[in-house]
C-alpha cells in the first residue's frame, strides 16, 4: 500500500467520527416534525430535546483531553464510537421526551469526544503538506452524515424512532475501524515508544522526513516533560495564542447560526412558504447535497490557497447570504408568505451553506487540530471544542424562541452581524498554517517570548 493511500485510509476511517457527528446534527431536523406532536411539545420542549445533545457534547469535549492523554487518539475514537451506538439505540426506544433528551445527552458524549480526538489524531499522523486536506475529510464526512440523515428523514418519515436508530451504524463503523489503526506517533514518542512511532511514520512519509519529525517531536516532548501539567501548559505564549484563536473561531462558528439552520431547516422552509412536511424535507435534502459538494472546494485548495484565503472568502459569502435572507423576510408582508420568498430563502440558505462548507466548517477543525503545542494539544482541543458546543447550545436552545419573538428578519441580521465580526477576527488575528509542521506553527505562535 502506498504512503498516500495509507494516509487516506487512516484519515477516512477516523473521519467516520464526523459521519456520526453530522448524522446526529441532521437527523433531528426531520425527526422533530414527528416526535414533537407525538409528545405534544411546544417550542421550549423541542429546543430542550434538540439541544440536549449539546450538553453531552460539551461534557464529552472537555473529557476528551484526559482521554487522549491517557489512551491516545486511536482508543479515544473507539470509545466515542461505542458511546454513540448506545445513545443512538436509546434514542430510538425512548418512551417519553425526558428519556429522549437523556439519550441524546449520551449521544452528545460520543460526538464531543470524537470532535476533539479525530482531528487531533489525523493532525499528528499526516504529513504537513497533506494535513489540511486530511483533517478536512472530517468535515466532509460531517456533511455526508448530514445529507444521509436528511435522506433517512425523507425515506423513514414519519417513523422518527427509525431515524434515530439508524444513527448506530456510523458508530459501529468508527468503533470497528479504529481497532485496525495505529496509535499517534507523537503520543508514542511522549511515552518513549520510539520504534513504534517510527514504524507508523514510515507508512506516511519518507525516511528523511521521518527523522526530522522524530527529532522535533522528541525535542518538544523533552521540553514539555520538564514543564508543569494542567493549566500551567498555558503559561507558554504559543499555547495561550492557540487557545485564544481556536476557541474564538469555534464560538464564532456557531454564532453565525450554522447548526440552527441545519437543526431547523425544514421549519425555516415551511415558514418561508414551502407547503407540507415532504416539500420542506426535500428542500432540506437539497441543501445537504450542496453542503457535501462545496466541501470539495476545501479539499482541493486548503493546502494550496491556504486557510486564511478560504476563511475570508467564505465569510464574505455568508454575510451576503444572511443579509439578503434577512431582507427577504423583512419585505414580506407580515403573516403572509410568497413563492418569491420561498425560492429566495432556498437560494440564500444554499449559498450560506456552500460558503460555510468550504470555510468555517472544515477549517475551524483544521486549525484546532494543528495549532496547539504537544502538551497543550489535549486540553487545548478540549477547551476549544467545548466552547464550540457551549455556543452551539446557546444558539440552538434559543433559535425557535428568537424566531417567535424577534422574527426571522432580525434573527438572520444578527447572524450576519456575527459573520462580519468573525471576518474581522480572521483578518487581524488568524495566522496562515498551511504547509508548516506542527512544531513550526508552535514556533511562530511563540514569537520572541521565551517558553
């Protein structure tokens, strides 16, 4: 097996964590149309069940740092897959909304762990010149998981228990697949298992590059060995800057409204004039297809055009889409919908999703996976992803209430404002990391201040 093929295999299996992540994000949008009436839930109850997964994701993300340090990325992803299987099956058999919410917390635990462990594992095993592409596969699988969940929603409707139960499948694929993959070479080096680390690296890069990586990783491991653990790892300037940049980006990823649009897409389309559950679900499925296709832009250009260029282009497009969407709802007569509004909404949501799919969607995970120094990598990733889920929960649990209180126009204008702030942050604070080793990125973030 060639080195390129092996790296692609490792990244693809690990990216199945993104598949279960995306499936859970998307399946709730269709299931909500049916378990809501069955359990007689109002908007607050729907938000509670929908956002329960984010509570688990937050806990899982914060726990992932310890899991990765203790067991390594390979075993942590295996554990995440097993947790997700149990949570998906529990959701399918939930007898009441409280049990369903509890099951979705369990699903969230698995999602939170793999959201930290998968990009980090790939970042540590992939060569620098292909690292961005390989981590982007995680986001590609998220989008595939979303579109598959939309398809399941269409086919399985109105059987919402079937929708949730099928979610166990990507969990099985991830758990079984990880059993055949090696541990991260940098995790092995940190434990003195140099021969094993060399064996893994020789499968992904040339001998000369292996020697360089082993030397740099050992030097960093020695430095970090002499440093204090816990929160003291963030006394290092590179770790603090990485934490600030990645956590801010992770929070902004949610404040621009992406998962609220995905969670409630059928509800948005029905409010815009799509008649009936079926037409709203098919419109949502079309958006999911656009999400998958646009991710290939990142796969093609992430290691050539660089992270910053794609982020800036995507945020400009999202700002335009959200602003036009807000204007479309603003100029629609109150209490009425029109065919123009329906198709304008579909077009704007597609543009918004496409721009997100080649920028903030994959690149936040790429940057989280590659910016932290080795000793801060576990806790740093956990905090950044935890911030993402905290913001996700905040937006998800208030979206329907905000729509009812302020109306869709104001809601989308708020998301557009967040996109503008995100754009300014990227322009002034986010460095380019394409083509650099993890150790080179650390040295740039460290600057002239001693560790």
